[in-house]
């Protein structure tokens, strides 16, 4: 991935989407993500206004572009890091170690030691062995226990892999204290792209029960990490980010009262709408003369940035120069020699009937989880280029 930092002409500065204006005004040799840094800042400020006393810790994995990290540092953001590399990127952008949380519950011992050596003091855990690693390589650190969350209705659920049960959470807190760590709180994640804030309510009920049980057991918890889940716009209506965040915090305060420290880890909602991918149509075909659906192949697919089309979970929006013409359904696929590289087939995409090979196509709201998911060159197709406006 290469990044280019470019200014934008005043003629486009008032556009609803500067990224789209720039992408449409330029041609690119290969798939390119155009990012609008000001839009990232706007999303941050909108979420911050609704979150109140909750401190944003941007989920770096959504888009770790150095320009984004530097802008967020200037705005006062904290950061949720998943690896040594992400921690170093935050430090390089000027973030204070006290604003970095090592939120991955599956960490290399050497990464824990590195984080501790540079001043990071807050670590996530959901297993006994993880606590032992933290105690050995970051003695005396603060730890918060991640809890399992049942399916919440999120478009991209995050159940099963991370977290622990209520009873085991209390046991882990006791173990952390025995290891001379400081068990300070709980964390959870409702699932990525949770479009309705009321979907948080049953999840928060379960977390609050563990929180109360921990206090009853003598653990003076003062940190609640509510994770991510804040949605981005992909065509379905969602609340304004300020209203959404404010409603979530109303639900939090109703169950937890005035928690001294609340962390939120938005990622997708911060950067998705700031990006647009410029791509190209490679082929339009039918498998037989009576095939009801066209197949439209793009020069970008699952392995070059659009991994979140897996199971058609994230429904991107597409634009072409022919959108004024008659439309028809098509199966959308990527360019690689792999049968898995089909983007949308269960729910075909409507694209212009006159669409042809060589024509441009733009993919809206692609600022999140595209550059980081792109392979380094499967089939020789390069990862996304990035242009910053």
C-alpha cells in the first residue's frame, strides 16, 4: 500500500463527499482508496459530542493510515491497539502511552513486554494464561476482562472467539489480583455495524449483572470499555452519530450509573464514510444466452480490499457514469482466479444495463477495513493505493 497526500481544489471543498469528488475527477491505474481526513475529524467530533464522558479509543485496525492517526492525536483521541506494530504506529503519530489500550485478548509475550516498556499500562484478557503472560511481562498492569456477548443483531457479529463467561470473569479477576495485577474493569463488543442503538440494551443488561457481581465480590471496578459497533452508512438508514452515541450512553448510565472511566472503541463509524474506492470494470458476461443475471467482474475483489463482502455482510454502494440509464441485476465478482472471489450473488446488485469493460466504477463509504484486509498481491493484483485529500 502506498499513500499520496494531495490537496483538493476549492471547487470541491463544499461537496457532500470530497473523496467522491476527487475520485470522479481523476483516473487511476489500479484500484485506489481516496480518503478525506476532514470527514474523519467530523465523525470523531460527532461521536465525541454524543459519548459525553466516554473517551474514544479509535480501533486502529479499521484504517491505520498514519495521516488518520496524526489527525486523531491532535483531536485528543485514544487508541485501541491489537499488536506491537499498531502501538508503535500510535507512538509515531504522537500518541501518549496513557492513551493506548492493548485491547487484543490474544497477545504475544514479546508484544506485551514491548507495550509495558513504552508505558502502555492497560491490557485486555479473557483467559487465565493471558493473565499469566501479562503478569510476567507487564507486572502491576491494569487489566480489564472481556466478556462473551450473545448475537445482538449486528451485521458483522463478533461472538464466540473473544470473551469469557460471567462466572469465569470473576475467577479471572481473583487470579489477576493474586498475580499482583490490577483488575479494573470489563469490556465487550456488541458486534460491528450494530445499526440500532436499542440493540445494545440486552447486551448491557448482561454486562451490568457481571459488573454488579464483581463489586459485590469486592472488586472496585472503575473502567467500562463499551467497545465498538457504532455503524456507518451503507444504504440502510442509521441515526446521526451524535444521536446514536448519546442513546447508547443513556443506556449505559441507566445500568451503571456514573462510571469513573468509560472507553469507546469506534472504528468503522470513524472512517468508512471518509473513503471511496475508484475501480474499473474488467468484464460483463452471461454464462448462457438465457442466463437471467449478468456477471460483472471488477479489478478489485475480496482479496484486494473488499473482504467484508464475505457472506454479503457489508453491502457497499456503487456508482458509475451510466447511473442515469436503465438498471438491471448482476452478480458482482472480483478478478482473482479463486471461486471464493464473488462479492454479491445471493442479493444481486443493480448496475446499468449498458455497463462495459474498461468503464469506471466507484465504491462508496469504503474507508474502513479495506486497506488492512487487502492482500499483498494474490494473483499479482496489487493492494490498494491510497490518496489523502
